[in-house]
C-alpha cells in the first residue's frame, strides 16, 4: 500500500478530456446555399468579426491542441484562435464537411423540393447524398477522430500534474451535430434536433465512464439573437447548419 508521502508526490493522472467544438464563421454561402466541400469559400466580414470575437472568449485557455477541418472557412476561423491563444493548428481530414455530392452549391430553398429532403430531415441515418457521402459515414469518421484525439491527449497527460486536457476542434455544422448526438447517446436520426450556429462553441467532457455535455451552441450573443429564424420555425433543420441568427427570414 502506498504511503502518505508517496501518494502526495504521485502526479494525478487525468481521468477526463474536454472537447470544445467550434463551428466556422459566416461565409457568403452560409445559410442560403449548401456550401459543402466547394473550394474557395472564405469568411466574409461577418465571419471574420465572429472569429475575432470568439478568440477573445477563449482568451486565458491554453488548449492541448487546436484541430481544424482542411476547408478554408475552418482554417481561417482557427487562425484567429491560434493568434490569440498561441496554439498551432493541426489539420485533421476526418473533421471535413460532409460530401454533399450533386447537392453542393445549390440553394436550400431549391433542395427542399427534392424527395430526398424529407429523408434528410426525418431519417438522416439512411441518407447518402447523390454522388456524395452518407451522413452515417460522416458520423463514423468524426466520432472516431474524437476518440483518437481523446486517447492521444490523455496518454500525453498521463504522469503529469495539472488539470485534465482541453482541446479545440474547428469544424462544420452537420459534423458537430453528429458528434453531439453520439455524446448524448441518441440515434443519428435525432441529430436534426440539434442547433449549431456559426462560430458557436459546444463543450463536451469525456470521462472514463460517459461524456457530459457542458454547453451547446454558445455564441456569446444576447438570447434574442439565437431564437429560431422564420425557416427554422417551420420545423425543418437547415442542412449544413444554417446561418443562425444571421439568416434572412424565409
């Protein structure tokens, strides 16, 4: 049995890791069109301001890692965070946006007329986008990436004293919703009930036994700014995540 002195001198082994999920800031396509993996989509003025504001909200944190999707809008959001918190960006392809195939670039108003739209809304686990990826595959790769990062950071922290590790992942609306659904233990068919606005932060702590959702879709805005848009009030979720309070009324 360990003596009191040995117990006192033994570094605490972290038993948990906290993930901060950040959605990228606004682009000109966010909300009206399904951006998907289309190249060349950059943050607009609103998105750049959102990223700077978010960086200020993260000030004081020193995450063990800052991870990003490879797409420009996520990289640019992560760059604003990196400049403020002093952590370099690591790109992980597994957090890339869903491949929406032939739906990429089309307006959500137009897509809502497609027969597949109702399946996306009501039974997303069965959806494979034409010429693209299934939402089940998105969920599988994203949650695998989270588990890999959790294990890696806990292993790196083992034998060191201090607080459990925290890391940031900058990703996309549907990817984040899939990770949250997994953490809550709910079926992927329910993930359209989750809202993830541009430059919002969602916090999940993964322990040895279960995850805990600490905060969801936190934007730092007054509550009036996160009420449902006219389109959302109709009951359908914006595929890709939508523009949140910045979205024009339908």
